[in-house]
C-alpha cells in the first residue's frame, strides 16, 4: 500500500470542516448571531426566519456596528475583536470569541452583512456566497448590524439531509431565542418565523419585564410557583429562580443554567441540582429552574467546545457542593407560610433498624400531638384577628377521615393528614439518625465485587471517605474490591449494586450520595408506616398540633414521595365559585 502524503488542506475544505463544528443546524446560526449582537451592546434584537431557518435567517440589532474597514475581515477565519492573545482565553468576558462563526456560516450559505457605526455617515455591505465575494460597497443603514443568511447548505446538499423536519428546526430556533433572552432581561427580543411550520409564529419579549419574560419563556405559573435564590460564598454566586418541588414536569425541558451569562449543559451541575431535589421531588419528574452561576473567569474554561455549550471548572467539587448546598438550603426553608415488601425488610433488619423503627413509633401521632391535647384552650382561636392567625390557621374538622379542613387568614386550607404527618415524622427521624455516626455491621461473608481499574484505584485511595459513609471496602485485585462492612440500615439490601453505584458516582462527580439516598429511602418507608392513617379520627386539638408541626418542619409542603401535603383556597377564589359579588 502506498503511504499517503501529508498535504495542506485548501481554505475551502478547512472552512467546511470548521462549519461542521459550528453550524450544526439553523438554530446554531441564530445562536452565534445573537451572541454577536449581545457582545456589540445591543438593547433590541429582531430575528426572522423562513423554512425552519434553511431558507432564511435574518438578525438585526442596534449594537455598536462594524466599521467598513473591519467588515471584510469579520468574515475571515480566526478574526475577532474580542480577544488579542492567548492570555485573554483565561479571562473571557464575551459570549463569542473564537472568530469562526461568520466565516463558517459564509462558507455554507449565501450571506449578506450590512452595518454602520455611530461615527460613520454611511454604512457598509458585504455579500458572500459559499466563501466567495459577490458584492461590497456603501449602504444606507441605521447604527447596528443586519445579517442575512439564505439557502443554508446550498453548496453541500448532503448536509441538508441530516436536518430534522421544518417543525423541529423551527422549534429549536424558538428555544434558542428564549434561552438567550433569560440571561439578558435588559434586552428586547422579537422573533418571527415563516414557512409551513412557522407561519404566524411570533415571540416578543420586551426589555425589563422580568416576570412577563419568565412567564413567556417557561409558563405563566412559574413566577408564582418559584423561589428567588441569591447566595454567595468565596467568590461564587448562585442566583435566579427555582421552581417549588410540586411545580415539576414530565420532561427536563424547562431547565436553564448559565455560567457567567453563558447557557451551558453540564453533567456535574445537573447532578448537584438533582441531588438537591431528591428528597422532595415526585419520582420520575423533573424540576423547573432558571439559575445563574457567577464565578471568577479564571475559575472556568469556556474554550472546551466549538459551540461553547460546555465548560470546565477548575475546582469542580467545590462548584458542585456550592450549588447543592445553596439549593438544598433554599428548598429546606420553604414552609407553609410562603409496601408489604418493605415491611418484611424492616422485620428482618438488624437491631439498629429496629431501634430506628421504634423511634418512628415514638413519633407517632399519639405522642406528637400530646402537648396540644394537654392545652385544649389553644386548640381553636378563630376569633383572633386574621393577621394573628398562624400560616395554616386552625382546624375546623375532618373530611372523610382523610383531610383536615382549616381556616387561615386568606381562606381555606385542606391538609392530607397522612402525607403531612409522614413528612413531619420523616424529618424528625433524619435529625435523630444524623446525630450519630453511621453504624456499621460486619458481613458474615465478605462480598467480592468486580470494578474497573480506575474505580479500584479510587477505592484504595479513599478509605477514609468510604468509612465515613459506612463502608469498609478494600482493594483485592487489579479490577476487584472486597466489601467487609456496610451501614447497618442497609445490610439486607443489594449491596453489590449499591457499592458499584457509589464508586462509579464517586469517580464521575468526585462525590456520592448513594449511601445516604438508600438510608433515606428506608427512613421514608419507616416514617410512612409510623404515621397516622386514613380514617383515623382526630380531635380538633390533634389536628391543630399537626398544623403547628407542619409550620416548623422543613419541606412540609410535600410528603416523602413528593406528593403535596396541603392546598389553600383564598376567599376570593371561593367567592367566585359561588358568584358572590357578581
């Protein structure tokens, strides 16, 4: 076989390769052009598309514009006004900086750029088809820039075959504009899409109307079903809106995370957020959030992917723990003011589990509510002024032995008594278990577990971390480890799977909550069996005691399985039901 010679690629082929990295689909072009407009200081941006962006992508802004002298260079590869030397890559303050976007787009489409700066009497225009100059000269234009991209992939028709349907591409463009708009509330955005799938599809997002924008980009209920968060520590700041745990979705399609204003997808960030919601989110559902992480530019590398969707953190573990801790505190602060197989497992568990189960029984409704029984004079004070009523008010009675009906300052409160008491019991059990070190139990027969070489290396280097989690795990071969002791609560579980999950999570994220998750699952089961059941008749004093406990309990709005524990209905809502005042 003849050895192939090394040849320098032609500029056309090089441009095509660069275009393949940057221009994945029409939405990629919209993203790059919008980022250029934002970097240019635009306060108003308009986008128009046709045929899912394949026929036309048109973006106009009122930014600083491009001078006639720079316009020709702006379409060249590796030409940018945003960085000057390699040191600037560690201190990037702009969304775009690679100097490849316009050149890549111009190599696979018919592009016309018109622009004018504030100090120029006339604007300039330059038209390029597939990298070839077609026309250039002066043009009348307002201050700012207009980019018109037509016939995407006209010179590489094979690339068009990999695009999705027009409806899908139209939806991707819409999502791109929405995602960028959340990070720039002070900028007005307008989107108009034409073609068979986008005909009449318009989106207008006025500048400065934060609640309105959140409602349009996510859904109208998000603002009233979210918590504002703003926490900082040691140069890190996390701020934005996190949806209440009960405001969840079937798909993870309303999750927006930004690092220094740049929309990113990061598995470490996703893991930290899922971990924060794990104890309150209904199984199989996904939280809704708009979150911004600000950190020093030197702490994050944004130059790891051509599309800039991914970043690399210098201290990933610190970032993960900060995000988790901030969200966990915010969710814990939410208060009402703003199976048979499981039973058999518990019966077969070691003595420590029996003690915990006994703790749950000691927290049962009879003892939890005894203080209120001893003070019936505090049971019902509906004569108090509305401002003096507690958040969940005072009980009126029980409905079908399942729900507590109470009156607060706003109106009616309906409480699922089993779900509410389950959460109260669960949180008290968590406090009891956390107050003592994780008890371990030696296995009669050690368990040999096959793992990867990297995982075995980690086990060998992390004995203290593993022991703190209740695992005594030793390396026994190049790709094997041996489990000798495990947390007492979990000795009847599938320990092999648990250890594999724990170690793989430790390798991937530098941290793992697998053991804690398993223990909390068991505590949740114990709490469920130790809580007041449906059809249990409670006195008014007992009902009020449960309401007061809920007001002092973290995550009291949801049971351990993520179901709501109570709903409220204001007097205005009730009046509307009965047409009062109409």
